[in-house]
């Protein structure tokens, strides 16, 4: 009987190390032990701009702070809600504090002076316009002389 050693790329040391360091902390500790989440984002690109959509329902425009430091775009939010239920002689107070911070490195072709942020219907929309020289130019025919 011959034993053959098989190699599976999923179980190689670099893949296990990458999986560990790229793992969401909630996944590592288990969802019951660590109860937090980052808001979902969508990033898209058009010919004229990059668009970031960040889902953050229940927050208001004043809860957000958006900063650009060199090429690092940081989106922060913090909100505190206090719920008080009073019935007869029993009082119950619950504090609900929500906060998160997401950072993105913006590409060099973004015109940093023209960034735009709008919050409506629970979604923060950021538009990062491209510089004129980075925009895709339409095809044109060149006349032969």
C-alpha cells in the first residue's frame, strides 16, 4: 500500500495566516461574545467619479463626521439613544450607543476638492469626482491628411 501526500492550497500556511488576519473580529470571537458590526458599503466607479454608499439606518446627518487627510478618507458616526420606560414603581433605563469608523485610501485620480456627501433614507452617499485628466474621453476619428 502506498500513501500519497496531497497538497491542498486552502490548508497551506500562507492561506491560514491570511484568513486569520483578514477575519472579522466578530467571526473570530463568535457572534455571541462580541456584538458589533460595521455598516455595509457599496463602492462603484463611473467614468466621472467613484461612489461610496454606506448603509446606516437610524442615524441622522449630524451623527456623521467625514474627514479627508491626504489620501485617507475616514467616515465616523456616533449616536446615543436613551430609552426610559416608567410603569408604576418600576423604572427601566436602557442606553443604546452606536459608533463605527471606516477608512478608505482614495485613488490618486480623485479630485479631493470636490468631494460630496449626502445622507438620506438611511444611506450616506459619497461622491468622489475624478480629475479631468483621469476621465475617460470618448472615441474620436482622426482625419488623415
